[in-house]
C-alpha cells in the first residue's frame, strides 16, 4: 500500500493523525489527479457503506425466513437456504457494483480541498460548522469568511470550483449537478458532462448550464455577470427565459428586470480609474447610501489568528470578480470623509491578479492630525498606493497590474459615525 493509500484509508476510518493530515493536504495540493483520486475514494466509500447496510438487512430477513421454513420440514429448509443464498449473493453483487460504478449523485457532491480563510457549512437545521480539508460539501450553505479568501472544491470527475471570500454557495440536493451561488463570485473548471445532464450554476437572476468549460461568475441580489475563459456556456435570464450562448473571451450581464435583449461583449481589462457612486448596483456595498453619502455600518469580522469575532465599522465597496479597478505603480486613493470625534482612519484593499489569483491584502492609516476638518467637519486624504503595506498574514508585496476587489475605510471597533462623501482610485497625474 502506498503512502497516499494509507492517508486516504486513515481519513475514511477517522484515524488520521495530525502529521498525516498535513501530508494528505500537501499531496492534494500537489496534483489535480490526486484530488480526483481522493474525491473518488470518498465517494466509493460512502456508497459501499450504504450497500453493506442494505445487505445486512437482507441477511437478517433471510435468517428469519430460514427459521420459519424449518417448521414445514427439511425440504422447505433446503429450499429456503437455496433462496437465501441467492439473496445474499445478489446483495454482494449490488455492493460490488456500487463500489466500482459510483452513481451520479455521488459525483455531484464536492470535496473541500482547502482555503486561506475560514470556511463554514450551515446545514438544513441551521447548524454551522467549520469545514476541514477532505470534508464533503453536502446539502447546506458554504461561506468563505473575509476578503481575499479563496476556497477550493473538487468533484470525483475532476471538475473543480474556487469560491471567493465573502461569497456563499449552496447545494440544495445531491441529485443536482451544480450549485446555487447565493452571492459573490466563483471560478470553475468543469470536465465534459453528458449533454442531457449539464453542470448548472443558478443565481437569483440567471442560470448557467455547462457541458465542459472554464468560466467565472459573480452574483448579487439584482445582477449576474458571466465571463467565459474557454468553451461555451448557455446563459439564461430567469425573468423571461431569454438565453444566449457565451463563448471564449466573451461576457454577458443579466439584471433582475428584463428590459433589453441579452447581448454579448468581449471581455476587457478592468479600468484604471474608479469612483464610488450610488448607481453602481453591481457592487456589494459596505455601508448604507443616504443622499450621496456612504455611511459606515457594523460588520462582524472573524480574526483567524485569535479565533475571536469583533464588530468593525466599514464603508466601501466589494466586487470579487472581475474587480473594481486596476492598480498602476503610481495609483492614488483619495477619500473625503467625516467623523464625530478625532480618530485615525484605516484604509483597506484586497487585490487579485487578472487570472483571479490572490495577490494580497494591504492597509494604510490616515492620521487625523494630517487631515484637519473644514467648517462642516469634512476631511480629505490622498494616499499613494506606495504607502499601503501588506498585512502580516499575507506578506505579499504590491505588484502593479493587480486589481482591487475590495476597498473600504474603517474605524475598526470604534463607532464614530464615519461618513464618506468621496472615495476614488485614480492613476498618477503626469
């Protein structure tokens, strides 16, 4: 038996040591084929256990039948034993058949590989548990905590998806080949599927049916954006059943209300200039808009290093994919804000590459002594991207060309009525 077989066997027997768990995690990350083999082994084990339990029930029923036939004589006993033998043999054949031929319902259940952030599963009873590498994502809602997070899941057929931080997906039935994206973003690579059983991602406004391709999808309560990297995806607007085929390097956007015909556009680089305004409905706003002012609201923040949840007060925006704005070497972040009492302000950004690989979380501080208020209490700060420092947990240096996915101002756990009148990212003026 190879080491990988021993690790998988120990995992299935719930006897995996801490050292083996680390080795198994590294082995899973090393090769996509390892992920497939692991997911397939878990799926087969579950089916085998089900089949064995069924066989035991048949055996018990057969034993009772044998006792009854003894009363009628030796001939009936021989006949009962003969029948019992065939019943047991049939049970074994069913067991073996299920072992070597996993059902579609099993391959539709993803296995959690790992994440750089906390990942939780809320089951149908409302119980929330933290997922560990190797856990299977059964019926319930999975959420990735925190900005900049990436959680990876794999299927037995080699398909996989990556879920962004602050996103949530649901598996509503083991019969379903695909997911429900409650909100946020995911990127998937789907192995070839049977034409009559596509892999499906549903959102509140659209449905994407996939037979085998790579794509990314971002969903809010009112809008869904689909970008296709390879292959093609059938994209349907739920409000009127209008459908388009989105092919490689194309994108389509669906809103809750059906107004115009769906149309395709080429995928273009994310802009280098961005400004927060109330008409940007595709963003997940951190805070509440009121008369063109973005007011900070409380957010529950899980500090993974300490395992403690705190309430922080944030005002800003999030768009996990494709992102808000592309950063250049001389990009500048400008903010006009007001607070009820003097306090240093935190500015936070989370970034990824155009490929969607995570490229770091960064933070800078606006010192209140350097931003004197005007007569109405408004303060202005201009922060070059060079003053933002990588946070300790990431330690990834800034790279020009990365994309801001999340940007917000925060007063941390102090509620001082933070208001933002302007928040923008602009290239360096020449």
